[in-house]
C-alpha cells in the first residue's frame, strides 16, 4: 500500500490503526489523525511526504492517551528531491506524543543535527530507538532499559 484510504480521519470510532501511511495531497496527511482516538501501537510511515510541518502538531498525538508505542519512519532513500531536511526537523519538533508513551522508534531521520524536539516526554520512555543514516552518522542505538 502506498497511502491510506482517502479521508480515514473521518472514522472517529476507529481505535486501532497499526500503520498510517502518508501520501501526497489532502486526505493522506498527518492531520487526518486529529479526531481519531487511537490505542496501542502506531507506525507513521512516509513522513518524507509531509509538506507542511504544522500537520504534525495538528495530528494531536498529545491527546491520544491510549498510545503505547510510536514509530516514525521516513524513506530510506536519501539525496532525492522528496526529502526536505527543514520540514523533517520541524515535523520531529512539532510531534507531541502523549506523555506516557512507552516506546518511541525513529527510522531514517535525515537531519544531520539530531535535536529531538519531543521535550514534553519524560525520561521514562523504555524503548527509544533511533536509526539514522550514513549521512547523519550511520548509527542505531537504544536508550537504557527502565524499570518502574
């Protein structure tokens, strides 16, 4: 699948959506998540298709207390015209997941300076995986395991 069905944001009773694939154009944007009351694990892929970083804020992830894990995935193809590093950085800085998120995975983030803008998250995230590219240091690491 290359993108979600058009207008998925209108399914306000939808509770589980494991994969949200962003496409180009209205109806396939991050803001479609705004009115959904999602629970469990959510994977956002195709983040390189975000044109307006403000869509990340309008997704209202902070209002989704049922989310346990969030996976943010950009394309693994770098150096192409589809990648806008300014927008990528703004998207990451504007996403505001719910405070009790347990796992955060970031894949193929293409900005050289990795300044995560998710300051609202407490340090108790147990599984923070960051996968960057050769362009951004070619590393993958996990935060320390935490116990409650």
